[in-house]
C-alpha cells in the first residue's frame, strides 16, 4: 500500500494509578503507577504502523517532555507527523485511578488542545488529506471538523471511518448529519448515545444511523463479538 492511512484525533499520555491497599477516602493512598502512550487516534496509528502500513497522524502535542516522548514513540514505529501540531499547552493526559481490586474508581482527562484541529486547520492540509487511502477520525475532535472531513472525503471518494471513543464524545453525534461517513465503530453503549432517541433496540438504533447517511456500522458487542 503506497497511500497512507491518515488518523486524526487524540495523542495522550495514559497514567494508571492502582491502589496497593483498599482505598481510603479523603486521605493519601499508596499506589503503583503505570505510564503508556495513548489516545485513540494515536493507538490506531501505532497498530497500523506495526503492520507495515504507511500512516500519518494528525494530532496535537504539547511543547513539553511528555509531548516529546509521544513523538519519539511515533518515530520508533514510523508514524509520520507531517501535519501534527505542537503548541504551548500541556500534552493531553488520561489519568485512571484503580481500586485495590483493579476496578476503575474514577478517571480524569485533559485534552482541550484538540480544539486546534478545526475545519480551518484541516483545510490547510487538503493536499496531504487527498493522498489518503482511508481517513480515520476519533470523536475527540469537534463535530464541525468531522462534518468537514465527511464532505471532503465524499468529494474526494476517500473512505472516512469514525471511532466514537466513549459515550460522552459519542453523544455529540446524536443529531448530526452523517452523510459521507463510510463506517462507524461503536460498542453497545456508544451506539444509542449517537442516536436522537437512545432508548430503542440495537436494530432500530443502527437503522437510524444508516438513515442519517452512514454506509456501514461495525458494532463491538464485547464477549458477544
């Protein structure tokens, strides 16, 4: 494959703090921390690069040590960053707090810098985007940017895949015209969140998404496949 897959969205530092003993509220808890490179778009780009597929990642990195670390990891697997942004904010971070039994207690996300991936910014990089075999956008970016990508991909006959990420960002699509989106990849929680009336059956929710313009749905059903 000569044409790249272009991934657009989050590149984050993931930190998981796991309590070494049962959690005590309103005081200090001894914990073990694990740090890894994350962000949905970056994770997808990383896996594709490991398969030998040419990849471009359009994301936002902070001008800090953690941003440099993420870019170094991208370089290790040959992810190209020709249209990535480095700004003066801190690199986005996902921080998960795990109970002693390793269940999730809570999680925090800082990722406001992705507002920089606006339709105006994407338009500046039309030449690069037009080279894509496929464009994959995660739902961390603004819906205006997804709408611009849908129109662009429809015009250029490039498949656009949208990954909803989780329920809160998926909810942004509840009333959005999805014409021009080739594929969405929700799980069972994200699918109803993307619909205008999320209380319906899986089949009814899927039909609503198709009626709003999506060509295909790849539904992840956990243990059910």
